[in-house]
C-alpha cells in the first residue's frame, strides 16, 4: 500500500498536528503534503519526514499571515499530484480535504471540523483575528466563494472520518455526507495522577491564545475570584489578555512536553470555557485525574460527566465561570475514576482503529474497481 498524508498547514503544533504525528507512526513511510511548513513553529516535529509544500511556501510572511489569503488556498491544495498513491489520508479543518485524486486512488478524510470561519460566522472570524478594516469589508464576499468551493470539494472525498459525534453532525449538516467517528489520540501514558503532597492550589488552562478559546472570560472570572490561575500557551491574543489579567494570573507561555504533565497533575481543576469539536487538552487533564470546569457546548459533554469528572456552566460569561468554580469547591472528585474515563482515548487505540479502517477501506475500494472493470 502506497499512502500519502495531507494536512492543512504546518504553522503551529496543536491537536491537529498530534493527529498527523500519530498518522506518521502508523504509516512511517508516508510522505506529507501541506500548504505551508514552518519548521520552527512545529518545533521540528516532522523534520524526519518527506514534506512537500505548495507554491504558497515561497510567498514572504505568509506563514504568519496565512489567514489573510483564503482565496489562494484552494488552487494551492489542488496543485498536488497523487496519481502514484493507492490511498491518500487527509486530516482537515479547512483545505486539505480539497485535493484532487484519480479514480484508482482512495481518498479518506479525517475531519477535525467543517471549515468554521466559512460556515459559522465569517464576520466574527474577521473580528477575532484582527483583520485590517479594508479586508473586513471583503470577507463576506470571498467567504461566499470559499463556502461554494468547500461544499464542492467535499464531493471529492471517498470516505469521511469525524473526530467526534459533534463533528459528525456538522459534516451531515454542511456537506450532506455520512462519516465514521474515530476520536483523536491522547497519549495517556504521558500523564499521571500526582501524589497528595504534590497537589497545588492553582487552576489551569492550556491552549493557543486566540479569541474563540475564550481565555478572556476565564481571566475576568479569576480576577473576581482572586484564585491562582496558570495559563500555558502562546498566541496572537497574549498581549490583550495580559492587560486584563490580575496579579493572581500567571502566563507561562510554551512549556516543554516533559514539563506539561506535572502542571496538569498538580492543578486543582482544568478550566475549559470554549466550544470545541473535541478538546484534547481537557482529555489530557482528565488523564491526569483532574476534574474539568467546562462550558456546556461542542463535544465536551460526551467526555465530562457532571459530578464525576467535572462541573459544567451554561453561558460563556465570567459570571457563569465564577458560579461553576464555587460549585466545584463544594464537591469532591476521585482522581482514579476521572483518569479511567480518559483511557479509551489512548493513542494506541486510535492507531489501531485508523490502521484497521484504512486497510479495510482500501481492500473494498480495490475490489469495487476490479468489479467495475469486469463489467
């Protein structure tokens, strides 16, 4: 089986890139095709792989400003030639699923989410990423074209995988396609339950500092509560968030993979105020035996159980977070039981499911082609 992997763009290292890394472990000989590759931004994670980039790679500053150029992405992703492959496995939240393949090549697309800024609220997208005023005026126009391309490009995919049942519903809504759910990998072996004497008094948040993750409402809530909050991550919103944060809130920036498990294990609880399609960081906290204080939106309800592994709040406001933290402080949680709920999402489980799915899909695809050629 000759297989290629396709990724939107390698300009950060987050949940989608961890999925790609797991794909490379399942299929170590596979080449990677992507719109852009910033080796420093992904911390050299794919330096030992053959990585092919689009013509966008040569445009100055585009690695940091790629969100300003949506109209260039469709022709860039369509430039790649996959005629020599039996299977292409794309993982996509925007453009990777739009590749062109020949009839004999099976295209399986693992969808993190249908393109959020095209289908949900393009005006909010323009605001959240701080686009210049002149560009904001054109966003609705070119997003309409992107939506048309995105819907048509979904018809090129042979089989869809969804990272959650929430995303499965979104795929059905926007693409009118069915999908099979395989949850993203969590490297549960990296995370551990801290001994009681190691536990500390802080609450924790982890993720890219961008608007939709709603670090702002959590910061305002903890300003009011006066409780210690540590924030791990970097992003374009950092300067703004630091301005509104009180002295009880500590920004740690990026921490190493070796240090991160201890921060999870030693916190009182993990704060999760955003609507996510899956939310790997919440699972990492649970693999560390820590309860999650989460907004009741997106896919998180499939994983966090009220009173067993966390506490929910129903509105994305600082007032709702304050109330949820106060409820949390009156409850007790069993770290071992919380960790048990995260173990089914282990990376080994993910790799086994993906490998079995791809192999069976290719077998079925090749049999179908053989039957067609006979008739």
